[in-house]
């Protein structure tokens, strides 16, 4: 399933993950402006800082 969690529209192509407060939402490209885009990628050395930041915000990866 890939429906936008804000507007409910079917997400075409790649879904965008955004962070709103302590929640993460999978949204369409139109709704990304409602939050901060979360880039999910493999944890590399340079990503550690981001990981720690996300941990502080209580964001959990599924
Ligand atoms: Zn949407």
C-alpha cells in the first residue's frame, strides 16, 4: 500500500518520508512541504550524526 498519509492520494513513483514532530509519515510529493523530509539510506560514517539526531527526536525506523 502506498497512499499518502496526509491527503490520502495514491503515491505514484517514490514515496516521500517526512518527519512531523515525533512522527514519520509516508506522503506524496505534494505533501512533503508539511514536514521535514527524512532521507533513509544506509548508515555510513557520515550518517552517524543524522542517526543520532533522529534518535533524539524519537524517530524509529521500521
Ligand atoms: Zn499527499
